[in-house]
């Protein structure tokens, strides 16, 4: 085509460069397959040149265009160009009274890179070339480049005109010092790592493999993903950083293969470009039979023949794709477009695409039998997904971005009242760039496109799952979305009834260690990842009611852990009650011994004039018997529900009454020793015996004990306490002694009195006398000391009610020992052997 200067056609050019579509990006619209039988040269380049034509499009304009047969793998981008330009031309509010058009250039990469040089030569000859118009004007042509960023970067480096890149976002092209006029339509994957980690947490996958390309993007993604995983307790089982150079890759490929085949991780994240060493790795893993769940980006949004490379080795592939609006008009366009209208043989391209990727048998080499009058017939037979790929959708937005840019530039020209012949001609690339980078509009799909800052925009993701089935059938289903701008609990939305490729809805697991069930806690293994651990049961009275708890929670004092240690139960309150068997037994013993002691006392009072009662100092015997009655009765203070008064009385009454009893025994022992050791008593000694001086031992010793108990009550008195350790599931109400030292001081004082009595009685045990009770005193003190010496270790080894029972039993036993050893023999003589109850007069005088 040529344009004469002065014509009424107003032209501004847009170069659409698709030169690496087939060289490095074999991405099909619906399906891809590397077919060795295909006769299409995948290395053919394609370039598009887009301009506006003032007025409606005439049919003869298409007749003047050259028609090409395009490779199937690039078919989607041509469809997008046709659809987008037709949609814009039908919009009366965008570029009114003007039509958007494009043509196709053919050539290799080298030819494309040489367009600028040839343009200047043709300009000097007055000829029209694609990027330039007339010899009078040098215009600013805007290029659409992509989807390969590497080749696009080479083109951008050699051009000073604005360029819009429609491939996946690449940070290298965001370097405005190196590429000042490159603008990206795609948004940056800022929140991709967050979305993937949220998906892992949703399915409770914590043991993950990661495969990335060894480039800046791959390393940055690895850093972001690792940081996000560590924050949520997810571990990397292995990390494969695949070199981009095939020579380096081949030296390490066996290591990568061994890592993924031997790892226990069932979920692997992929991040990188296809048609690279990364794809070679996947092919090898597919041949080796690797069975994994793959999580990746839309660049790997492919459904493949099972006989060839497949991402579905196990349960399917999760795809994270930038959210894009629905385009119902695109399906209608596909079903109704006239294939003869466009400068590309679309009918043959559709058949070629069909033969290249779809269900037509490979054994049929002739395609003449598969011609249709229009695409509606073909669409009716082929059931495929009408959704655009991400690059196709970006291209759609790129065309609209430039349409809105030209629209704004034309409005500025109208406001500036430039001559009509200059309308639509833009020489200032800086002005075009300024308008382009600030475009904000809503595309027909309802999505807001903001070219101002695509790098930092909060972009939502759609989450798809791809299943491959036998005979080359594939299915792609949207199962959820990730909305990073929402509150954290509302960001991830996943369908509740996700079905897996293996059938069923049970979620496959990817764990280093099985989860610790409730009742257990985790203990991390040394020199392993945090996700690898052992499970141990919670300590006593601690629970864990969730899986994988780091620490168990201790139950409150009024609760206890159930047998499974999963939750706390309310404790029952208990104490040594009179209704308990032990309470009944001990209470009965205390009352019985008290009654017996009273009977003994009555007997002694009745037979007070008999020699056996008189010879053993009846007053001391009465005191001893009365104190023993109170010793037996004080044990009842330990039975029943404790209160503050009983807790104080328990220890003080026990200490005081036992001190009286033991000091009385000591006084009796002193009396016996003084009576029989003084062979030639003087007046003073005789006076002490007759005046009852040994009896002063009782009040003196008792006062000392009262003083000790007073200090105890003032410093740290006994109080009500709850014992939760002694009985499982129960709270035992007991009296805490307050000061353990004071308790042992009181016991020690009693022990010293008993030891003194035992020593004196032992010395007087062989003194000659018919009614000498020294032997009985010695034996009683020996048993008494044995009881309390035994009491101490037993008491400290028990808890709760048993501890109380031990103390009560010791009180009753020691009191019963004094009663039995001292008074039972006398009662035997009084009641059974009265004939023995006499004494010589001389001895009687001595004692009285």
C-alpha cells in the first residue's frame, strides 16, 4: 500500500511486533503440542502495523492487502487484533469518524531489526514505508511488542519511539534508564507469592518443592516465596534453580532429577518461562513418572496430549492467572466472523491449528476434506474454551490503550486548532509517551486499566485447575480467586467441592511429618526443617485440642485433663468426710479409744486407794489419762470439711495435748528415778518428792509448746488449701500447715520430750519394786517414738486425703500406745488380779 501526500486519508502508525511468537513462545490459544509432523515453519516472524483511516473502512482496502497463512501457535494474537480493531471501529465514542486498521509484515528477526534503516532510504525517495509517511513528515510510530521480553528488549533498545509490551510483566523492562519508552500492559506479580502460600495453607500443604529459572525474576520470586512461607510455617523440601544455559543445565540435570524423584514433597511450585531448560526438566520428569501437584502461573496454562509433555502427572495443575473480565462478544465474533474479510487465510489457519493440536488424526496428511464455509461450522464441531490467554488479554488491552491514547492526542490537536492535513500525525514522541503512560480507562470487559503504575497495582488472581485425560482430552476449571486488596480472611476464595483428577474430593497431602493429633504436641527434630517433627503426648494435666500444636495448655486448677488429653473437665471437690469409709473408721477409733480411756480413768478413780494406783502417783495418772482423752478427740478435727478454725485447731490442740501427755510421762519417770536412785535421801530431796516438785515439769513443758505454737500462728498460720495432684479429677480440700518448719519444730519438741522420758525410764527399768512402772514407761516411749519416726517419711510421701489419714492414724496409734503400755497392765492387776494389789508398808511409806 502507498499513501500520496495531500490525500484525505489521515494516518498515524502503530507497529505491532509479534516476531518471537513462534520462535520462543509456542503458546496456543486453547491447546499446545510440539508436533514433529507439522509443516509450518515455527521460525517465521510476524509484524503488524496499525493506523487510523479517516472515514469508514472500504472493502477494497482489504482487497489491496496481502493474505498470509499463519502458524497455528500464533493464531490467538491475530484473532485478538481482528476482534479488538473491529470492536473499536464499531464504537462511536472512541476515535469517532476514524477507523483503526492494521497490516502484516513478514520477515525474520534480522529483517525486522533492519526496518528503520530501510525506512530512511525509502523516505529519501519519497516512498511510503510502514513506520513513516511522506517525505514531508517524520511521525512518531508506537509499537506493540511481545510476548517474548528478551527479543522485545532488543527491539526497544534500538527504538526511540513509545512501545507497549503485552507479554508477562518483566522487571527488566521497567528500567526506565535503559528502556525509557517501554510501557507494560501486564501488572506485576507482586502478590503472587502471597496467593500461592494462601492456597498451600488452605489445603494444608506444608512440605513443598520449588523449581525456578536461574534469572533475576526467578531469584526474586524465590526470595519472596521463602519469606512468605517462613512467616506461615511452610517448608521447602528442595529448591531447583534451573540454569538458562543448556550446557550448564546438562551438567546438573541428574541432580535435579534425583531431587524431585526422591523427595517426599507431593506439591511443586513452578516459576519460569516455557521453551527453556525449565521445560526440558519437566519433560524428563514426565518420562521418569514423577507424580506431583503442580502450582504455576498462566505462562504454563496449557493442556497437552498425554503422549507428550503433560503437567498432570498426579492430581492436576493449579494455575494463577491475573483476573480478567468476561468477553461474551468474543465468542460471538468467533462464530460469526467472515474469514474472507481479513488479510489472513483464517480458514486454513483454523484447520492447521486443528490438525496441529486437536483431535484430527495424524495419519491423515490431506486437509482438503476439512474445509468449512465459516467458523461457525467448525466451532460447532470443536468444543473449546473461548477464554483468552493472559498474553491475548494483555494484547487486547494494549490495542485499547493505544486507541485511547490516539483519541486523547486527536482531542489535543483539535483544541490546538492544527491544520486538517496534520490531524492524526504525531511527531513528538515525548508527547505521545506522556499521554500513553497516564491512560486510565475501563475496557469493554468492565476492567479498569491504569497505565500510570502497573508495577504497584493490587492485581487480583483467578485460580484454575487443569486436568489431563487419556486420548488428549483436557479440562480447565476455575476453582477460586485471590484478592490481595481485601482483608486477610477474605482474600482467598476456593470452591468447597474441588474434585481431583484421581476422583473424589479428599485433598491429597504433602507433609514432611504426619500431623500431631489433639492430645499431642510437636517436638522438632534436630538439623531438619521446621515441618519435620515428632509427636509426643502432652504432660500430665495438660491438653491440646488442635492439630500440630507447639505447646500443650495446662488445665486450670479447678479442672483436669481427660484421658485423651484433648480438653479439660471440671474437678469434683472432696475431703476426708465422716461419710467416707476411712472417715468412719478413724472417727470410730477415736471415739472408741476416748471411751476406753474414760473407763480407765473411772477405774483409777474408783480404785485410787489401792497400792498399784497410789504407788504410781495417781495425780499424774489422772492428768495423763485426761490428756489422752483429748489426744484421741483432737483427731476428729482432721475429719470433715476443713475451715479456717479447724485448720488452726488441728495443729495447736495436737501439739499442746501431746505435750501434756508426754511431759506427764516424763514427770512419772522422774518420780520413779528419784524414788529409787536416792538410797540415802536427805531432807531436801524427800521434801521435793513429797511436795510434788516433779509435777512442775508438765506446766513448764506445756508453756514452752504453747510459746512455739504462738510463734507458728503469728508468722505462718495453717490455712485451707486445695490439692489437685493426689486424686485424678478431684480437688482435695485439706489444711495446709502454713510453715513446714514450725510443724517440724513442734514435732521435734515432742520428740525431745519423748526421748528424755525414754532415757530416764530405761535407766530405771531394773529397779526393784513390785509395782515399778519404769519398764512400761520405757516400752511406751519406745513405741511412741517409733510411731512418729515412721510417720515422717510416710507423711511426706503421701498427698491429699491419705496424708490426712496418716496423721490421724499416727495420733491415734501413739495415744493408744501410751494408754495400752502404761495403763492396761495396771487395769489387769486391779480388775483381774486384785490379790496382787498390795505392797510392804516400808515401801508404801517411801513412795507416799
